[in-house]
């Protein structure tokens, strides 16, 4: 099956710094990628939809200036958490949408764990 | 919130027993999907059922969908310790994979 990677897998940073997380589709092109956030023992919450070559669409309550998304190519989307604070500590998961046999399928990355001190 | 609800929140069973998890959602859907997540890991897609389907099987998994009740169930038969994980339902209203996840069920299968 299709593979989606995330880098880094985990990151620890000081409060106030910015952190960039990469999401790559390794063996297929993805015009659309999704970014989710998952707090401990909770479900995934969609943060934004990343579209190649255009601005991301953010879900209600997600600050676009804090969570910068860039989908520069058909295989790479990046999420930058700007001026991170301890409350931004979470598990960030991306997914990439692929079209196969006339059907849309979504493949998830392994996630990036962010800890802000 | 558009998030779906799952019950039970946690389920503890013995190996060999069946595990049933239920999911309720709020809006019309194109399809409903079930995912598995091992602790601290990414998601693994288990099965997708379309709105015009009522039941689907995949190995030891059986999924039902009742669109009139806006609910779905996931049955894992003859469970194994390796099935221990969190299970999430996710609804896709548009067919373009913009998913809304349920609250999840944490399954513990003891040897």
C-alpha cells in the first residue's frame, strides 16, 4: 500500500520556538493532505486541509497564523507550529489523499509527537 | 461538535472472545471507515463501508452500518492479544476523505 512518512517522529522544544513538521507521500502524488492533532487518550481532530499550490483550509478554532501550512509539491506538506507553547504539546498526524481505481483513499503518517517545555 | 461518539470508551476481554464496538454519528455520510491505532502510533485503515452498504466483512472483522440510526458497529471475532489497540470510526460526508473521527474505543485483550 501507499506510504506516508513524517519527520521528525518526535521533537522537544522550548516555549517560544517554532517547529516544522514534514509530511511526505513516498510513492504517490497527493494533491490534498490533511493535518490532525491528537491529545492524550483523545480522538483525532482535523486541523486543516492542505492543497498543493493553494492556501490551506483551516477548521474552525484553528489559528492559521499559528499553524502555518505549506503544500509546496505533490509529495510534501509542512506544518509549522509558530511560537510553540506547552499547550501545543500533542501528537500531530498527517494524511495524504490518493485516488485509486476511481476511489479516494486516505493514508496516514506515523505521527509526530511534540513536547513544548 | 460534529465528532461521532463511540461506545464503550474502553473494553477489556479475554483472548478468543468477540469484541463489539459501536459508533454513532450526526450527519449524512458518503462512507464510514474504521481505523486502529496502537498506543502512540499512526492509524491503520481497517475497513470502509459505503452508505448504500449494510454489512461488510474482512477477515475477523465485521462492520455493520445503519444509516437510519446513524450508527455503525465493528465486531472483532476470536480476539487476540495483538488486537489490543484503540479503534476509531471516521465518517466521510463528501466522499473526498475529509474525515470526522469518533471518540474511540480502547480495547484490551488479555492472554
